[in-house]
């Protein structure tokens, strides 16, 4: 084979690889989960209900940890894009079905930025939990909001294996209220390195929209 032909082959192969990488990036960026509306409870107030699961159980990554959100009709949707009203009080209920992974940074074991600086953990007013105990956190850094979600004990009976989980299965219920301000798109995420099987627990679901991070669309 001549040198020119070899060069041409290398050029074609490089171009083809570039096109494939391009398709991969576009597919990655375009895979946006649906936007789910909060339930309007009264003027200036809204409600969001979430659950966290150890394994979503379906779709492209059935064994990934994930959040799900309940739509206003009560159906569980695999999404993390939440639409809430601006300048409102948002009441959040999170059913946490996963076991604990623990935090690297104990700062995130505190409740921050909620109304009253507290959450209700299974009905009990709580300001912080042990740094080893969160299964996940719900945090919106731009709003200064961070709430640790107490993991289910490893030996709990009747653990949920795939979403959507039901409240008859082992879980903790976390409730809190926060205030939204100006309209905008606010990133939220979990700060527990909960992505089992990934380097330092931070790949896969920890950096994929729809699993452990999302957006709060304040409108
Ligand atoms: Cu997490």
C-alpha cells in the first residue's frame, strides 16, 4: 500500500471516529427527561413529592440509583426536572428507599436553607444527621438548600428492589419547606458519592440528568 493510500485511510478512519463521537455527544446532551409540574396547593404554595431508589429497574441503566418524581396526578415519573412557581413556598416530601452510602464532606449532613432550618425525619424535627447515615442528599446550591436523606438500615426487612417503590416497603420519610425567589433554572443534585461501581462513586448516575441531578425550573 502506498504512503498516500495509508494516509488517506487514516484520514477516513479519523473522520469516521469524529462523527461517531459527535453523535454520542449530541445523544448525551439531547437526552432530557420530561419536566414535571409541582402540585399547586394554594396561591403561593406548591408541593413536590420525590422518591430515591437503590435501582431504577428499567430503561437504559436498570441498576443505577435514581430519584423519581410524582406528577400532579400521582403517577411516578423517572425525571429530575421539576417546575415550581417563583416567590413561593415549596413543600417537599421525599420517600428514601435506599440504604446509606455516607458522606465524604460532613458539611452535607446538616439541614441548610429550609424554612426554620429544619427537616422532619419520619415526623421528627431534625437539624442534622450522622455523616455516615445519608443515602442521598437533595441540594440546590444556588438557593443555599441542602437536606440529607437518612438511609434505610442495611438489614431492614422488605427493601425495595426496583422503582417505583411503595410506602409498604422499608423507607424513611423526609419533609421540608423552602422558598423560591426569582424565575430561573437552578441546578440541583445529590452530594453523596452513591454511584456504586464508578470511580469514587461519582460517575454514571451522579452525573446523568434524570438520576442524581436535575433542574428546578422556577417560573
Ligand atoms: Cu445520590
